[in-house]
C-alpha cells in the first residue's frame, strides 16, 4: 500500500534524551553524595552514568549547573514543608516543621541526597551559593510570607538554622549522644525552640 509512512517501533520521540538526562542526574547525586562537590568531576559523573562527558555539558553545562539541577530534584521533598507547617494553627507550626525535617533525615531514601547537599555546601562556596538560593527563595521566604510579623524572614531563617544545626550534628558530624538519641526525644527538645523563633514576641 503506497502513501502510508511506516512508523518505527521503539521509544517515543524525546524519551531517550529524557532517560539520558535522568541517568546523569542520578549519577550526579550519587557522586556528590559520596565524594562531595570538590572531589566530584563532570568526567566522573559521565562515567557513572555511562555517557560521554560532552553529554553532561550538553544537558547541564558546568559542574555547578549539574549540582544545582541535582540538588533541585533532591530538594523537592523539602519544598512540601511550607504546606506541612501551615496545615494547622500557627501555634503548632514548630512541631510540624521539626517533625517534617527529621522525617526527611530519618528516611534513608531522602537522607542520602540531603547529605550530598549539606556536605558539598559546607566545603565549597559554589555549592553553598546554590544551597542558599534554594533555601532562601524556594522555602524560607514562602514560610516567612505566612508569618504576620515585621521580622518574619529572620524568624523563618532562625528556625531553619536551628534544624540544620541539629541535623548537622546528628547525621553529618555524628556527635554523641545526639547522633544516637531517639528521634522523638530530639523532636520534643527542638520543636519548642523552633516554635519560639517563629511566634514568640
């Protein structure tokens, strides 16, 4: 039969490139988590993803841009914190915020990319800049927007600093007895402080 163009079987257009991009991001998260920002290279990411390093540059550009793309994906679960914090009365926001954050850290699936982000941000200014931008613009300012105080942004950042500091000691530096304490005890101790930052006069 003439006039009919036969269509090749296989993946839909664009699927292969999307798969390659996802594979690179997965490899990047693994590399940054294991090696930190400084010791991770575009060549290493490419090797882990099974692609040529030129493809990494093609999809993402520089190492910093690869890191930012990987971090945005890994950071996505944390962006739900605003909704969790604001789903009830503001008087209970400190506990909801604390419970949510430590829930992310206690879950092995979300802990690994968080470790990659924090370790890289501590050791490298480029990575720290990416981390600050994500935390400030996508998370803390959204929470601050719901606080009816003139210093709302400072309050939200102090609450975040409290949580990041304890998480660093427990999951990254692993200082005892914080590292092995029951997470419910940690939440009980930290939540009132977070609440104070958010709502106390």
